[in-house]
C-alpha cells in the first residue's frame, strides 16, 4: 500500500476534472481526496502500488474533454488508511494564476438529450454540462463559480441542484446548469424590439427565417444576423442594410453532411469543423452550391461553421437542410453587439425580428475563423472557442506584462510567468466603439485573471490607438516600444518555443520602420532580444497614403513610374488628370510615403493584371489575385535583382515583366500565378544568401501576407528544397491579430536580461 500527493497545473478547474478524478479513483479502488487549489488541482490517492500507477496513467492519458494538463508532479505521502475517495471543498486564494476555459460547443451527451422527447431538457435551448456550454462569455469574476457568472440570478430548481451536487453526475459543479423550470428563456421581438406574444418564440423565429426575413439572434458571445442562405433577396438585403458591400458572409449548416453539399471537406478540415471551438472554416466551394450568389460573391471559398449551442442546433435542423447565413451582429466596422438594449438600437433597420433571451453576455466574443493550408491549420481570427486559453511562453515574465498589439485586427495579451493570455478578437480600432471595447476588455482581463501589469509593451507607431492607450497609462506603468516586424517574427518564434536566432521573413501591408519609411517586405536576423534588417524590398511611394490602400491603381501607377514605364495600362480606367496629379504628388513627396510593403506590391500587380482598381476592404485586390492564380499551373518566376548590403529586392524588373504580360492580355490567372512563384523564389534566394552569411537554417514566416495560401505553399516548397527548417503560425494568426504574442515575448526577454544584468 502507498499514498501519493499529486499536483496538477493547467486547465483543470470548471471542466469536470474533480468528478473525473473521483470516478477514476473509484474504478481503481483507491482512497484519498481531490480539491481545487490556487492555480490547479491537488490529489492524494492511497492503495496498492499497481492501482496507483494505473490511476496515474489514466489521469494523464484521458483527461476530460475541456481539460488540459500542463504540469503533473507527485511525491510520496504517509498512508492514512483512507477507504473512500472524496471531493473536498476548494482552497482558492487570491492568485496571479487563474485559468478559465473558452466557451465549448454542445457535447454529444447534451445533444442526445436535446432531441430526446423523454428527457426533461428536450428542446431546451440552454442545456449544458461540465463538458460543454458557456464559460468565458458569462464569467464576471474569479474564481469561477455560479455566483460570479451571469447565471447568478437564476436559482436552481431541486432537480438541477441535485445534479450539481452529485459528483457522479456529469453536471457536477457545471456552473451554467439550467433546465426549463429554472433557467433562461427565449423571447421573440418585432423589428422595433417590442416583445411579441408567442407561446413558442423558437417556432416564430423559424417561421420568420422560412418567410425570408432577417433575424437578429442572440448567441454565445454576441448577436448574429441570420437569414436563409439560399434566399438571394434576403441575403442581398442583409448585405445592403449592413453596409457590407463585398466581404463574404459565413454560413451555418446542420451537420458535416449538409456542409459537404456546399463545399469540399478534407479530413483535416473536418477535424477543425467539428472541434469543440467550432470555428468558421474556409472551404472550397462545390460547383453551383445551393447558396445565394450574394453570400460570397466571386469567392471560390465559403466560410462554414457547425452549430455550437443547443439553440443553433434547433434552428439549423428546422431549416430542412438549407444553410443559414450567420454573420456578426453589427454594422460595418463596428464590434459585434452583445448587450440587449444596444442590439435593438444598432440592429433595428437591419433585422426584421429578434430572437433573444434573458441570460446576459458579460464579454462579447466573435466567432473564430481558420483554414487548412499545406496540410496544417492556419488561423485567421482567434476568438470564441479559443480565447482565453493560455499559450506557453518560451521565456518567463519576471513581472506581469500587458502587450497591447496593433491597430488593426486588434488583440492584446497578458503575460504572467510562462504563459500568455491572449484576448479574443476585438477588430480595427478606427472607431470609438471598437476602441471602447478594447479598453473594457483589457480591464476585464486584468481583473478576471488577477493580473495587474507592471510593464506595458506597444507598437512603435505613434498613431496606433493601442499605442495611445499605452501612453495614457504611462503615468502609472512603465512602457516599452517594439518594432512591428520584430514582433511578427517573435510571435511565430514564441508559438514554436524557439529561443535561438532565426531568419525572419515578415511580409505585411505596413509597419512603422526604424528609418522613417513604411516597412512590410522584411528579412530579419535576430531573436527576442534584438534584430538586424538584412534585406528588404525596394521602397516605392504610396501616393495618397491610406487612399492608396483603397485605390490600388495608385500603387500600380507608382510602381510603373519607379520602373520608368508609362501609364498605358491604366489610361483606359484612370483619367489623365488623376494620373498627372499622382505624378506631381510623388515627385513633390506630398503625402506619398515610401513603403517596402509586399502587401502593397500584391495590390499593384493585381491592378496591373486588371483584377480591380478600387477595393471595398483592405487586401481585397491581393486576395482576388490569389483566387485567380490558385488553379493555374506553376510557372517560372519573373526576373528580379538582388543587390547591396542590406540586400534590396529590386521590384522594377518584376513590374516591367508584369506590365509586358498585361499588354499581351495574358490575364490575371497567368500573371498572378507567375507573380506568386516570383515572390517564393525571392524568399528562397534571399534566405539562401542570409544563411551563407550567418549559418542560420531556421526560417520563420509571419505577417498578414502569409494568409495567402498559394504563396505559403510556394514558399514552403522552395525553402524545403533549400534545406531550411521552416516555421509558420499554427496557434495565432500571422497577421496583426497575433502581434501581441510577439510583443510579449520580446518584453519578457528584455525584462529577463535586465534582471540578470543588475
């Protein structure tokens, strides 16, 4: 007989871990106890050595679905003769390490109950258990228990209380536990937000969808706007009312088989679709899918997600196989609406009806978006279902750190010890509502995780709203500025736990450069503690600054001028007056900053190839160039030149070749495919020169341009042939949405260096 004291750290609270341990100990005939403690779980087990060993193996091999064991250690303890195994009261003190799980999709057991007429929760839209349901979006404070969630006002009935208190029940301490007798209820509202007398609000909502109406639906982390995806009139109306001219809408299907009728799904993509986070997954459309053209106009892909709440399942199955458009409940560029009164104010005029409920959402959280690229997940937006799950840091934070990220696709991160708590997606900070959402979320995370920062790290760009936020707090907390592309490279390094120097390739739209120009086509050598810019693309003017991003013809014209070419290709689409004004603007350097941006180079080539001269959202021209090229056979690269130290990638030969192809009417498919091959060859040759100079063989790829799947595949292929070990993003997006992780790792390394050198 022996007794062992086992300490576990990780995601082990609020996920059914204690009843799991209780059942496991009972199966192995062990005595002892389990209890929650600050930062984890403490277990003591007593019994025969073989049974204790088997218990430990099972504990590590098959924890509950929502749990994650990060550390497990044990030591011998003095046997007490315990004959029974018990769950003891928690011992949670104020701590700098509180872990909360993300919201999780309805589990198979709850789904079976939802559609079982004999079950007391039959067709109840809010059923859940310890393995699924709301978590992060309803938590108001820590530690996690019902009193500190938005379920606090719902008093459990006797039957729910019995389940909640029974360690053998899968609803043991499931804080959002509810049933029709004691839990939240649906409410159906008209277009003005006035309650409609309805015996069955869900049936009214389903009827509204079948009649072609737009429904504002209160979900897990905010409101969605929903309509029948096959109804062209309804989808076009939604697009017009939401002021979303061309960005695609996501759709929800009842199950994977229904999704297969719309899109092709690989095994890896099916794994993502059915994961507990239930993200939107970008998938290849089938020929003539049964969705309205306005769902994703001109887009070869469709963003598809599966139901992740009981309410979604009930709605999706009632559509008789027809998918639903399920897009964020907001107007263009605003954050998703989550407050009931605000929803009526902001969504009236868009929604014909509202299906809401009386369980408050405490923290808005938009849907996650992802895709599979070259056989691996490539996240686009990390939010519901992923946040705030902590990620490991390669360097421990000597003190709590807040990294405030970028201006677009904003996220932030709290660093404590060896983990990063990365926020949900907040969006672009151009608008007051988004900025207010950002500040409120930062305050909530600091309070929720008992993590008061002693250092704030921000981007070097002085006009970023996130930078201004950091400066506003500079009287109380010291600041540290980090260069944009250094943070991109460090972000990918941190994901993979790299600490040694690497070759970093950072391609994006723009970032504040150290030389006063806009960077965006960078080859760096360095680690968290510093970097050297060893190569970059030739800087070219951005005439009009932000206006050039909205009108890619301007960037194309600037590149033509830089290459010594005339405007022949543009004259049919752009007036002589506009071209003359642009020329003067560049010559006089009037709002025409120099930029080495690869993202803007893609825009220029797209315009020269005739893809589009103006865009409805940033990067649209480049994205559509990728669509045009992705099914074209691979081809030889255009000519380019490398010279100088640091190496400068001369784009003038590329532009001359693209212009020559365009004059021959070779089309965007051919022009675009050869351009992608060119960019991959540039990366391969520059990295080879840098490797010869430094001896480095590890290359990390980061920046929003690497969301381009065709480019990523071409680059990976060429670097692999060159013998490089290549790292790309798998956990956070390569875009600015992942920047805060890199900022955090750089700040932790700088802090650690200062501590060591004192």
